[in-house]
C-alpha cells in the first residue's frame, strides 16, 4: 500500500506553503541524506530502503481526504491546498544499490529537483532509509557472527507495529538473512518464510 502523503512533519508543509507564497518553489535544490556515526559501534552500515523510498516518491499524492483534513486544521490558505492537489515528485534520486556497504558522512541518497518537492520529502525518506539501514546493518553483523549458520528474521511480534514488521523483514533480508517468520512479508517481498513452533506455556510479556 502506498505511503500516505501525510507521513510527514507539519513543518514540511508549512515550509512548502511558505515557498509557494514567496515564489521560491521552482528554485533548484539538492539534498543529501547521510548519517554521522556508524551504528552499534561498528565500522560501516548496510544501505537499505531504496525500493520503499522510490515507491513512496513515485506514488506521492494528496487525496481528497488528506486535503479535507489539512483544510480543517485552519493553517493553510485555499491556494496552497489547491497546489497540493496536483503536487507530485518529479525530481531525480541518486543512490547506491541496496545492500551496499556505506560509511558515515557520505551521501546515501541524493535528491535533486525544485526546492518545494525536494524539501517536502525529507521526513518520509529519513524514516524509510534510516530505519531499514539500521536493521540491515544489524542483520549483516549477526550473519557475520553466525558464519555458515542460517539466520532467519523473527521480529514481527516485537516490531514497531505491523508496518514496522514488514520493514524489518525486508531490511533484514537485504542484510543477508535466509528467511522470515512474517507471512505477509513473504508474500509481499518474495522472502522465504520459515519458523519453529510455539513454546508451551503462556505468552511472554512485553518486558520478557
């Protein structure tokens, strides 16, 4: 399912409205996404999330329901809401293939376009790339430690919601796991589904 255009911080919208008012929307802009410190006290990260990010950019639309909600906030002028109705991302993206080993303070993804579109997508792209890269990196480290042993992803019951469960399974696969327990992830991404069996007794609590 396409990511909602409202998956953003409010300031991205208020800045976009300001660009429209000041006639700055069409100014050329380039934004680089990067991180400052390698995760897990390691020496590298494994890039992931590109396919999800591109899908978001290609399908970015404000629905009638989105626009009705924004109108109800009382923050935006009718001209801006009309502008959002036809808003699309038409810029270009430069990035390495998913699974590439990357390092701190180098661009993971560069977005080039006009100022309005390039600025607006910041929040969603940070959410997608940061999280999936973190998971892929952890999966790669575990795979390295396991040597010839098979590693599978079993994180659905502890992930950050059902959508997080899908992202975790996908990113862990980029990081090298052999399969996932998440059946929907298997269907959605073609990842082999694997599992064990229930342990006798009650369900574990969230703190166990």
